[in-house]
C-alpha cells in the first residue's frame, strides 16, 4: 500500500464491501462506493457514498457498522480493499465447500 494513499480506497476513490450471494450472483461479490477522500469526492453525484447515509453497511447489522466498515481485522500492511478481497475469497471458499456438502442452496 502506498503510504500517501487513502487506507479505505487505496487511492482509487472506491471503497469495497462484500455483497451476499443473490439471484444475479451466486457467490459473494464486491460492490463499490465512493470514498470520502479527495478521489472519491469527485465521483458522479448518483454514485453511492461510503460516508453517506445510504451506506449499506450502516443500515445492516454488521459488527462495525458505526465505523462504516464491514471488516476490522485486516492484516498489517494491507489496505482495506485488499482486506475486503481476501475476506470475500475466504467466504466464497466456505460457500463452495458448503455447496459441495449440500449445506447451502
């Protein structure tokens, strides 16, 4: 991670979060919202804002919803997008294992 970039978006302007499987996507997948840093603030107006009231994390029961973050237990040296990607991958491995055992539909 570049130390001068934003932890939450790693300088991209996008803060990721993991969306549950649904009709369109049968696996956990990443959705992005505009970050509160300078890069995120220049995103088009209709873009969902991670720091705004429409942040999906703030409207659901996540352990860290007051922070607006979905995960707080990242590895040292990783940016938040890297943490989210790693967790998504772990969740999909578990989901696939459950599907193979017939425990998940």
